[in-house]
C-alpha cells in the first residue's frame, strides 16, 4: 500500500466506511505510491471552476450523488460536530428559489427593473445539479472555535468538487448577496447558528474555458 495509510473508523454505525476503505486499499494497492500521488495531484490541480452557464445535463445520478456526499462526510471534522449540511434543489423547486432571488434583489434595490428581476430568477435554473451549502456554527463545543468548523465546511465542499471532477463533471461555487436574505433562510429552513455559505453547481461542461494560473508556492509559504 506504499505510502498511503487508511484511518478506518471502527464505530458500529460506520462499518460501511470500513468496507469502502478496504475496497480503496485494494484498488490503490494496484498502483505504486508515486502513481497514486501523481494521480491525486493531477486531479487536484486540474479542477477548475465551471460556472453554471457552462454546465448542462446530465448531472450526477443518484448513485453518483451519494458518492459526492460520502466524500463530504470524509472531511476533517474536529470534535465530529458535523458543521455542514447540504440541501438539494430539485427541478420542481427551482421556481421557489427563483422567487427568492427576485425578492432578495427587490429588497436590495427597490428600483430593480423587470429585466433585472428576470435575470435574477434565471440563475435558479442553470446547473442540472444544484445544492446549498449550509455551515452549522452554533456553539456546540467551547473548545472548537467557529473558524475550525468553517475549515471543515470548506474541506467537505472541496471533497465534493474533487469527486465530481474525478467523475468527469464540471462544477462551481456561487454565492452573491442573496445568501444572507431572510427569504433564502426561510425557503431552506435555516436554523439559528446556521449560515448559507454558497451553492454548489455540478453538471456536464458545455463550454470549456482556459484554466487559471495558480499562485506560485513561494508567494504563500514561509518558514519560521
Ligand atoms: C465560498 C465561495 C463562493 C464563490 N462564489 C462565487 C460566485 O458567486 N461567482 C463566481 O464567479 N465564483 C465564485 N467562487 C469561485 C471562485 O471565483 C473561483 O474558485 C476562483 O476564481 C478560482 O478559480 P478556480 O476555482 O477555477 O481555481 C466562489 C468560491 C468560493 C470559495
């Protein structure tokens, strides 16, 4: 298993992840450590944002969606507080989200034109797979600061993006001012201590764009 160690959770309720880890260990045993590391690195550095207007059908099916959420569940999570949840927006509920986008715009700008309101509504219909990321930041453990929970949310989101990328889908995160709208909170039933972070969009890339250039390592790494 050169170089890769699997931390297997032995809780009875998590026997499934044990089986999955065994499967992964078997699959990875076929690759050398270098090949595995190269594969993971290539996967990570080749992920890029594909905005919803560039994503068409098909999106992930039920089995693939399950895998995306299993990947989220593997995020580091100090204290196992599970500070994230995801709310899917199926096609039949997109109209509700569209109204929230329009109402949020009207609240911000009472002079918004019908065309601007329509553009706001249209954003609810773009990606074939759309979900809201919710951070659960209510104080559950005084030893674990909110920022640690935010890191866990980010890791869960990235796990979803990378898994979608590995499946051949394009994806993106979208946010905007509607995220803090009371209309959005009401539609998604957000509780006290929960914050809407962003949407995750997943689908098939219809139009590619050139990848961005990543910052050079020396620009963000120093040594004491
Ligand atoms: C929480 C979050 C919200 C984001 N919201 C938006 C957004 O509303 N619109 C957008 O164009 N990009 C959004 N992005 C994506 C970034 O713009 C994108 O990741 C960045 O440009 C780097 O590009 P890359 O993902 O292709 O490397 C968001 C990213 C994060 C982390």
